[in-house]
């Protein structure tokens, strides 16, 4: 964007000239009236004069106006009159001010104003409109500023018009940037004149007025003259008078009059022309500026509109003219002449009409833009653009091909016209001859570009990114064709002489294209990064960041596909039509466009290079200069490319990191979302390789041949000269694949940089291969990669296309070219540095004194560095993939390895030479270690141990020979395989020419080591490798003779064997002998032999290491060849041996693998390649496909083992393969394959060749881990001590199943609460290890072990809180008992063990009984038992020391089901207590009856009257049903059953069935009686009665609970009836009983119904209840007392109760209704009570006043006169107390609702709830029917009181537990007075 | 009618982001590696889209380069399909692209349904392992893709889908 004139790009805004804001004069010069000499403030840019910008290309102005130093105002041209002339006129402001210590407020004001105005807007390309701000582009000018002349003095045209001869555009220019500058710098739309209003401070009014009048007149005349100037141009003039605050405020000073005067005098407009400003603060000033601009906006717009109008008129006139004139200039337009360079016409013709159209449209667009009308501007710009296109087309179209070719030749294909394309095309400084003509053309091109940019920008302002991109694509696509500097397809026919260029474009084309995309990218960057551009400093001058996002108008769309609902036939146009986008119009983030620009720039560089090469090389000084110039130019060009790429890279980074950081977190690969940046980085690296060499070697430029013919000083003595030449000669090997990089004559520094870059990038790519591969599944660790990788890099577009044989894993297609490029670069570098080094070496040898300068150390190091990395790279390439072998290119098949060898030889030579010349004391050998951490390994490696676990063999005899076959579990064979990867695609990276000097394999044994310290420490092995912990082991039961105080340390010990396989150095006969030995075999086996660890590990030098050397001639790999190192390992424990090392558990694994290359004649440098075992892609070679079906029958045959000594035949089954093949490997380790040798075992079938071939094929069998080895890996073997053969058996004496089997008895159920015995017996196992190869008759040695047991009782799952107890002997614990010594045990008892000396103290079996006591809930009890056995050897029987590693642990877990022996069911019901409560039941604080032995005792309570009477109102009847659930016929014998009562405040157990007297508290035993055997289904019941006080409710009314916690427990003591032991069943009486156990059952918590306690019921007055009590059965004619107890339960109120006995029929009597039908149903048959009884007693009457808490008992005597169920007479109790009902009901309602949550019957809730509403209606006096139900109404209909609920206590019994209450809702029970069965 | 879509390349990428098949239909020159790069880099955009978008298979236009527009598709089993269309100045309807993707998906689906495909895999841990780029087993898939590309190239916009 920088290459365009800023004027043509910058965002336009209306221009405002501001005069009078001069910078303050220096303080010293305050007094005299100052000429405003420096009229422009220092920060305002001084206009530069005489800088005509006709050539716009050289302008280097950044448009990203970020830096404040950037000029805001454009430099004025020469035509601008000098504004800085000192004016003699004195400004009033300066005269009036007097120097004061404080800064003059007006100076401050002007300074601030200037700051605000000057900084409010910066010229920027990207300045989108914001809705509310109207900002002018302010130019600070002098007051006397002159405007440029409108017309040339003698003509009618503007001085800029092409028609004016002096114009720079004359005669055929279009629009110059100067025109824009005129309208942005020189001619304003509004002119604001700041001036000071004179203020006289004198008191004299007249004098003051005079002075003012005088000054005002002067001012007016000044303004008037200015006004005249501005009026000429239609510029609005506004005057801002600066006056003091005082003048403004004081009306008496006549400001208004003065203002009017000034306005009139000066002829100012009436509107927005005169402002008065007084010194104000910054914020207000900002407001003022804003309002000023707002007021002036409209005149400005008018101004520009007027301009537009004029231009439009001109255009119309011109168009009409042009049409009428029939295009006089058309046949020969000037531009076409311009671009025809050869016959340059001396007199160009004037501008064609279409050119004028461009001109006018552009002007109109600019004016619209100035007005801020962007839509209009856009339209005009588009018109201008299309007109310009037509102008270009007009040149090409009618002019025919010649014109086109002319353009093409003139501009693009410079070689045709000029011999130096470089000059013509690139250098503006040296233009070719038709300068002016080319200039016109270039101007037009610039204009087209800038118009396009403006259009794009305006689209972006509207966020129409698609249209913007469309414009860009249109411009990019069509304009080069139109303008003719790109010969696109349209004129391909004309450019047939150079087809390639015609297709691919010229230098000019790509240069332009790159520029366009770069500009576009810049635009997008500016549009998206709003914060990057400070659009303006806010007018308030405060740092408001509100506009930080204002610029962010471009949104980058993300394509969200719309699939559904699209009308099929319609295709939308533009973005988002019908479910689709135009991909070419979809905006992406600017990094893409930078990338595009960079790519174009890269092509530009290519064109440049082509042009450079095309120039024939000359000679001479000038030629050299030119050459240098070209190189400089090339460097700059490449630098540009690099810059573009870098910008793109950064943007890609930014865009990939910001929005998808969450995505990358979830992604598997750690380098996710970095692929695009990686790609660009790759491009950057390649760009580095393009830098030309700044100082090429003098001869190097010519050709490679000269290079190689360089005299080699060491030619005669270096024997490897041929190698060196070969090395350099094969340079082209490395390219020709993917990107070809010509590294010749390139900058070596940059090349090195590129190489480093590429190294990093290659690592990233390689990491992706490895990483994502390993992530894909865990199981791929061993063998996944082996099968398919490495494949040659994919070349997916083979020529035939049908079968490309490439297979690729990962992205080697990307990686391999990268590596190739890198190696080419490195090679080039090496070649160059080698030469230089050699040269310097020559110099140094010839003149040794000068070598310090010519042979700097750095260069040497660099060479070594590059050589090293080249070597690494070659190895990497060998492992990743290789050279594509073309047809007939067999010679290069082993190119890489040859290259590697040569490089190493070179390195070797280098070191040799440098050592001799420089530093002879340098390191003796240079080893290059190539790590495969991030690349693919060179070999597939794997290791298999045949067994996953093996035992430490005990060296019992001192003369143990390791050769003696021992227990086969004590040694295990292993195989290590090294395979060159298979490459089925024909690419050949064979390494068969690489000879490997040695192969080192480390076998490591890591183990727990126990080091003992006797009191006399003389052990030479005190320092273990790592001491983990120091254990002072004093074990229980084994601490007898501890006076020696032996100590022991546990450490981690290692023993490592380095196996070095040396290549046999029989060079001459090597090949022959190898052939004989079968060097072509697919598998070669190197036998290592047996490796013994532990005490068998003896080494001379070090303790921990040992070296075994094996010589072998097999260290060469042909293709797909495998070398198997096979051996076996074993571990011997060392107690009996000489070693003191006591070996614990550990593992043996292959710790390291290292290959060393043998480079012929290389003595110094060498290569070591450590390999991972197993390698990531490494695995045992996969079986060839046919093996699985053709040779399966033979696998596993014993003859398949050639080295059968080390491979046991155990466990190899023929079925192994098929099973593993199908099962696919059970463990994560996948399959492992064991090499069993080659074929040939079945010669009978070897008739045909194929069979023979197959028979010599290697065979592999799968190794599986089964049984206890399952889960072990193949790559190591776990070493552990042989477990002691100890078995634990458990018996359960209480179990019933004993008779079935003695050993494996499943435990019978244990009862909760009992002590359950478990008999544990530990027994030495007599089992032997029978193996095939074990000698018959061999017997295990007898061994004495000490047995210690740990018991762990697991928590019960069902009842975590339960506390269970285990006990053994004296030990007891809730969870775990540790270290129970069980005594000594004899293992492996000989058959004649009776004679053993050990038998005296030891036994063959140890039995111990474990008691488990279960409490808590039923459920399984799990007991873990761990029996540890420690050997006590015969010789050291006295030693207290024991080694934990020699301990064996045997585990046993038993599960005992546990059940409850007894269950209990509760049945709770509640009833009211009728019995007269003693008057003395008191107690708020303490219920006195609890102290009393018995409730209801007749003892009078003496004391406190203040105490409320308390009664036992409710009785709970708790019925317990205890049943026995013992299994089978197993029962318990209950010895006693006790009810223990707990005291409660509100309740007490009153009676119990099993306890005659509850009061026997002293032993808490309520009853004892022998119950005897209690078998399943036997039950025992008890009923106990609990009295509950009503205070319970009263007190707990707050916490809403009426629950009474359990009041006591039943404790049942029982014994288990033990089963009859087998054999004793004939005597059942002798069946044993178990120990006494107890079970306790707590009584249930009680929940008495709430309304029993408070008497809230329908119909009952609250607090008052009447209980009716009568015997249920009566005899005829015998008197029967009917008792009604009226209780006033109200805490404070007395009750006035009226009782009425109604003798009528039930229906008639029951005025309350509601219960009319019920009695008959409830009683079955009922007579009417009036006839049934003769009643003696009160018929109706008033009971004496019932005090609160008292009761009254009324008794009637009834004499039945009728038999059967007879209905009782109705008793009606009415509480007549007035007002009682209100409060009572409220109380009732409250209490009832309170009791709701506690679980009382829901009916009562609803009942009481309804009563509240009912009450409300009652209070209003509306007696409805329902209200009448509860109301007693007298005969007159008056309410006489509330009816009290009468409860028949016989009927009312509630079940407990709330939910059991079925029928008992209030309505049904209420007022039911039952019947009496009268018997005759 | 929209001009014919021209497929320049089709890439199948495994769930583990390994190329399964990259097929180019442009001239058999060194630009093949360009499509390798395109397939590789489009993984970035795909991951971004997948992380933000819901369950749609068709991911829409991933990006467009100088001459090609890259569209992406991800199967429910996370096999990614990327196609490169020759860039033309016209609206490309999502329906058509989706149809192409569906066809490609079906081609892949039927190709991996071949029971012999994984026959040689002894330890079928990684099912996609056998589906590597350039595997000779893809002959059928390759021809199907070619067929799809041919049909896409031949048919006018309305009759896409073959």
C-alpha cells in the first residue's frame, strides 16, 4: 500500500481551515504586538515547498498512521502560496494581554484548541464512518492564508486541468494526486477564524466603548476581507471570538450589541457564523469543538455538493459534446501512443472523452467521500473504475493486436524492446526513453489500483466483505489483461513466441499481483484489528478507548453451510444466496492474502531470475556493477517475499491460536492447529534459500566443473580423494523430488538459517507422524507400525493413476521432500565450506604465520557442525523413507548409505586434518550419536522374554554350577530382533553396505537389594545404588536373639551386562564367508548365551557391570533382514554363594541397544545409533501372510528349535497361532513372535521349488502370556522369589455343610451378634513342580519356615458404621491384626519326615481359630488373611535376621454371610387414656410422674399450684413380634428377654406383658423366663403400654415434631444351637450351644396423633374434649355406668360446659347431622336409645366451670331394656363460653397446620384448614350449613356455644406409624357414639 | 446454471489425522504435493470447525486459495474428507458439495466394508491402520472416486449426485 500515493488512498473528510490559533509567543516577547511569525505550530507539519509529486512511486509514506510523528497534513505543493509570511497586523489578543505569572488563559485556550483540532483526526486509509461524529479534517493555517488560484490567469481552466499547458496533467493526464491534495490541503470547505475580542479593562465606560468600537471595526474589516475571499469560493466563514468569561456573563458590557455590530460590519451570515468562546476547561472545549463542527457540517456538505454539481454539469456537457463530435480523437488516443514506445510521438494528443469521464466521476466520488456520503462515493468510484477499464480497453480493443502487443512489450516483456529487463521493469530511477508516456500509463494504472482499493474499502465499511473480495478478484483478474501487462489467456495467441511466460505471467504481472494482495491484506488487517489504528484522539483529548472497537467493521465470515430448504433451481448471486457461497468471494483472515501476496512475490523473484539469466553475460567493470546491482535488487526482492511470508505467518499464528484455543486443548496432538503456520514456516525456510550470495566466490559462479577442479592440496597424500569427489559429485541426487532447490550461489548464512529452520519443521512433521500414530491406540506400541511403516512417501498421482504402490503412514509426503531439501542445502554448504577450508588449509600450510586469519575457528566449527547434522540427516532419511527409485536407476539404490559413508569419511578427514593443523589435543574420537527420539527408528527392534516371570534360583549348594539345568522357571530365554524395515514399494534404502562395527546390548537387572550390616561391619558393599528406606526390622515373634543387632538396608540394585557383539574383521573373505554362513537368510541368529544375575553375576572390574563380548560376522543387514540375538537370563540368590548381595524381586530387561557404524578408514569420527527397545515402530517382523496358513502345522514341533537347550518346549502349542491371530492379542502388548528357526524340517514335502522356498523361510511362533503371566509384557521378565508352597484352608465349625467336604466348606451364615469361629489352618504344600525335564526322583529340600499371619476385616458394605471385631487368641481388633505368630512350619516334608530334626519344634500344619464378632446389619463379612512365611535356614536358625525378600506371602480371602438371627416387627397403636389422671401430675419443668414409680398412683401431689396439670392423655400400645430366622433347622436358644426402659420427659413405659411390674428398675430386667429352643418361624410377642403426656405436644409445638424417641430396648440373650457334628448325630441332645450372644431391639419411636393431645377435631372445642366410656357389653336390666369425662385441656381458659343427654332417635337427636347414617353401619343393628335404656342421671345441665387443665367426670347409669346392639344415647357437650370459639379455632387452626408435617392424618389438616375459612365466615355472622354443624343452636336460633367433641374411647384407637391409619379420618369417628351389646 | 464443478483433488484422512487416500485430478505433475499440503493444513480448519460446530458432517468451505476452494466433511467416525474445487467466480451450492461428499463417503464406506481389507491384520487394534494412503487395497475406492470426479465434472449443476 505504501507504493501508492497517500492522497489517492486516504480516507477523505471535509476540510476545515482554522486560523488564528497561532502558537503562543514566547513570554519575553509578550508586550509588543507580535507578528505571528511562526504561524504554524511546531507539531503541525511545515509544508514543504517545491516538492511536486508527479512521480508518485518514490513516495514512501506509511499509511498506517500509527506513529504520531507521521505528518498529518500533506505537504503542500509549490502552487500553494506561502502562508508563513509574517503579517504585520497586530492581533488584538496579543495587545490586550499583560504578562501575568499565570499563563494567560487565552494562550492556554488556543493551545488546547489547536491540540484538539490538530489531533482529532489522522489521515489514514482505513477510517470507517462512525455514526455520530462529524469530524473535519482540520488544517491550521495562518490568518492571511491565500487560496490557490481557481483559474489560470489567462485561461478558463483550472491550473490542474489537462487543458492547462502548465498543468502536470497536460495534455492527457487523468487525475493527479495533487488534485486531491488541493482539496484536502489548500482549499477548505469551511474556514474558521479564531480571533480575540477586544476587551478594555478601563473603568471609563465611554473610553472603553470607544476603544471597543475601534477595535471591533478593525476586526470587522479583517473579517470582511476574509469573507470576501471565502465567498468567492463558496467557503463558509465562521468567526470564533474569544472573549473573557467576564464579558460573557456581564450583560452590561454590551456584548450582544458588539457582536451584532461585528456581524453586520463584516457581512457574516446569520447562521453559524459567529461564535463566542471564553476560556473553558478541556472537556467543555471538546464539546465546543464538537458543536462547532456539527454546526459547520452542513455548510461543508453544501460546499462539496456545489462542487459535485458543477462537476456533474461539466461531465454531462462533455458527454454530449463527445457524442456530437463523433470522437475526433478516438482513432488515435494518446495513451495508445504513449504505450507504443518505439515511435514515440512528440506531441501527445489530449485526453479522450472517456478519460474525461474518468476524471469527472473520480471527482464526484471524491466530493461524495468528502461529504461523507459513502454510498454515493462508491457508485461514482465504480463508474470511474469502469470508465477507466473502458479507457484501457479502448486502447486495446480498437487498436487491435498491435496495441496489445505494444502494451505487452512495452511494459511487460521488456526483453523485446529493451535489452535490459531489469532496468526497465524495476528501477524507477532509470526510466527508459519514453518517460513521460510511460508515466501517463503508470499513472493510469495507479489510479485504477487506487480506485479499486477505494471501492474495496467502501465495501468493507459496509461489511460487505464478499463484494469487497469480489472487487479485488475482479481487479486482480481482469485488470492485468485489460491493462495489458499480463498476457493472460486472451492474448495467448499473440504471445506465442514465449508460451511459458504467457501462461505464467511476467515479472511485472506478479509484482503487481503481489502488491495488490498485499494491499488487500493490509486493508483487512486494518479493518479487523481496530485497536491497531487510533482513528483519532478524541476531541475531549482524554484517552477514551471507546473507539477501540469502532474500526472493527470487517467480520470474517465462517461458512456455515445451509443445506435444507434451498429452492433447487435458483442460484443466488453473491454471498449467501441459496445455501451456498461463492468461494472466491468468501473473505478469510488477512494471513491468507499475505500468503497469496508472498507466493506472487516469489514468482516475481523467479521471473527476475529468469530475466537475469537471459541477459548474456558480459564482462568489464560495468557488467560487474550491473551484476552487483542485480544481486542487490534480488536480495531486496527475496527480502520482500520473506517479509510477506513472515507477516502471513504471524497472522496465521494469531488466528489459529485465538479462536480455537479450546479446540487445541481437546485435541489429541499437541501441535494441532499449527499446520498452517507450519506450512508457512516451511515456505519461509525455502525463501531463505533464495537469497543470493552477496559475495560469490570468484570462480563459483561459472559452473560446477570449475568448482570441482579446484586444486586440492592434499591430493597426493589423501587416499580418499575419490570419495570426496564422489561425495560432491552426487549433488543432484538429493533434489528432483518435491521442491527442487537450487542452492547454487546462494547466501550461505541464509542457507544455514534455512537448514536450521527446516530441521525444526521436519521435527514437527515427524512428531505428528509419531505422535498421532501413538495416540491412535494404546495397542500400537509394539507392532502397529511394524507392518505398514515405513512406506515410501506417497506420490499419489502416478502416471497410470490406477495403482500407486505407495503407502504412507503419517505425512511423509510432506516430510521427505523437506528432508531432501535440507540435505541438499547442507550438502551445498558443506561443499562450499569444505572448499574454503581446504583453501585456508593450503594457505596455512604454505604460510603458517598467516593461518590465524585465514582459518578462523568459527568457520571450521561450522563445517564440522554441518557435516554432523548432515550425517544425522542422512540417517534420518534412511529411517523415514528414501529415494524414489526411478526405472533403470539401480546405481543409486544404495545412495544414502554411500552418502553417509562418504560424509563420515569426510568428517573423519576433517578432524584428522584440523587436528594436525590446529589443535592436536582435541578429543580423541568424535562420536556422533543419533537419537531417534523424534524420528523414526532405523531398525525395527523388539525383545521377547519367553516367560513373563521367573524365579530366583536358590543356590543351595556352594558348588552350584550354572550350567546345571535347574527348575525351568528359574531361567528364561529371550530374543532381541533387529529388522530392517520392509519396503514393499520398491524404494530402496537398504543399508547393506553399512558395516556395523559393534552392537552393544545392555541387559539390566534391577532388583531390590538387601544389604545387611552385622555389628562387625566388614561388608564391602555398604553403598547401595539408592537407599530407599532404611528399615529397622524387628519383627514380632522373631526377635529372640537380637544381640547381634543386625541391620538391613533395602536399596535398589542394578546389575547390567553389556553384551558387545563385535563384527569379525575378516574383510577380504567376509562376503564369501557370509554367503556360506547364510548371509542371505532372512533371519540370522547370534547366540549370546546365558547371562546369570544375582550371585552368579561375577565381574572383575565393576560390581554392577559386566561385559560379554561376542564376535559375530552377522552385523550387516540386507533388505528385510532380521538379526536375532538370543540368549537366556537367570537370577541366582546369593545367600549360600560368596556374594553378599541378597537379591529381592526385580526385573530383567534390555536396557540399551547401540549400534556403532564401522566406517572404513575412519579413525576419528564415527556414528553411534542408539535404538529404543522396543522401537516405536519396531516389533518382531510380522509373519509373512502365507505362514499363517501354510506352515502352521509345523510350528511348534520340537524339531523347530535348533537351539533347544535354551528354549524350553514347554507351552508351545500348535494352536497358538490361530488363537492369537483371531483373538488379536489379549493384552495391550499385542502379539509377540518368537523366532523358531528356519525351515527344512520337513524335507518329505519339499518336492517342488515353492515348497523348498517355503521351507527355508523363517518361522515365528506367537508368545502368549497366559495364566499368572497374563498381563506381563514381553519386553522384560519379572524376577521374584519362588513362592513358598503354603496353603491356607479354612473351616467353619458353625457351618452345617461340614459333612460334605472338609476343606472347601463354604461358611454357613453367621449371626449378627455372635462370635463366629473360623478355623484357619496353614499347611505346607506337598505339591511339587513337575516338569518335563525335571529329573525324576529329585525331591525338594525340606524347609522350615516361620509363619506369621495378618488378618484384615473389611468394612461391611451394607453397614459401614457397624463395628465388627476379629480376635485371635489374645489379639483383638476392629479392622486388622498384624503379625500373629503362628509358629514354625515344615515345608516340603519328606516322606520320611518323621526323622527330621525339625519336627520337634515345627509342625506340618498350624491351625488357629479366628473369631469374628459381628454387630450391625446383616451382610457379607470379608476377611483377608495373609500368611507370610519366612524361611529359617538350618544353619542360621538362631539368627533373628530375616529378609523380606525371602518371605513369601500367601493370601486368602473368605467371605462370611451374616444374617440377623432374630427379627422383630412392631405394631403400635394409640388410644386415649380414660383413667382419671391424678390431680398431681404436674410439671412444666419436670414431669413429676417420672419421678414417681407409677403414673396414676393416688398419691396426692402436694406442691405448686402454678404447675399445670398434666395427664397421660395418650397411651401407645406397642406390640413386638420377635421371630427367629435362623437358616435351615438352625435356631437359637433364647435365654432371657429383657425390656430396659429409658426415661423420657413426656413418656414412660407403663406396663409390659413380659414384665409384671415395670417398676423393677434396679436390675432393669423386666422379665426372665426360660424360652428354650427357638427355631425358625417361632415367634415371641410382647405388648407394652407407653403413656404419653400431652405436654409433649405443647412444648414441641415449636419444633413441629411430636415424635418420641425410642423409650427402651428389648434385649434378648441367646445362644446359637450348634449343629450336631458329623458322627454324633445319633445323640441329638448333646448338641452344643454356642456362646451367649445378645441382640437388642430398640423400641420404635412413637408418633402419637397430634389431635389426641390437643383435641383439635371437627366439632370439638379446642382444648375441651369429652370422653365417653362405657362397657361394651351389658347385661339386660343391669345398670351400666356411662361415664363422660370432660377435660379442659386448654392451658389457660376455663370452660363453661353444658351437657345434654338426648334421648331421641339418632336421627332426631343429632342436630349436628353428619353422623346420621354411620351408627347403624358401625353397630350393625341398633335400636333407638330412648327405648333401649332407662337412664338415670342428668339430662341436661351445666357442668361447673372447668378450670384449665381440669376435668369433670359425669356418670349416668343406664339400664338396658333391650337386647342386642343398642345405640347409646347421644350426649351432647357444648362449650358455652363466649368468644371461645374464635380464639379456640384459631388455636386449632394453628396447631393443626403446625402438626401437619409431623405426619398426623391428612384429614385433620384439611378439616382444620377448612375451619379457618369457616370461622371467618362465621365471624361475619353468616351461619351457613356447615357452620351450623359445629354450632349448638338454641331453639331461637341463637348460637349458644360450640359443641364439644364427644369421643367414644372404645372406638378410637389409632394405629401408629401414621400411614397405617386407614379409616380414622376425623369425620368418620367424630361424634360416633357406639352401641352396647346388651346380653340378656 | 452454475458452471460445472471441477474436482481437483480428494483427500481422505483418518481419524488419527493420517492420510488415507489423496487423489488428485489435476495434471500429474509436482502439484500433487500441493494437495498433500492442502489436506494437511485443512486439518487445522477442520479441527477448528469441529470444535465449534455441532454435529453436522458437512463443514462447508474451509478456505480458498488462489485457484482452489477447499471444502471439508467429517464422518461420524471422524474420517475427514477434503475436496479441492477449482475456484470459479460463481456461487457453489452447499447442496451440491454435500452431495459430492455423501457420494465420497459412501464410496469410502463401501470400500472399507470389504471384509478382506483387514484380513492381513493380525492384531486388529487400529482399524484405520490398514487404510493408509496409497495402499494398494484402495483400487476400488480409487476408481469410485474417479468416477465421482468425472460425474461431477461432466454434469451440469442440476444433475449432480451420481
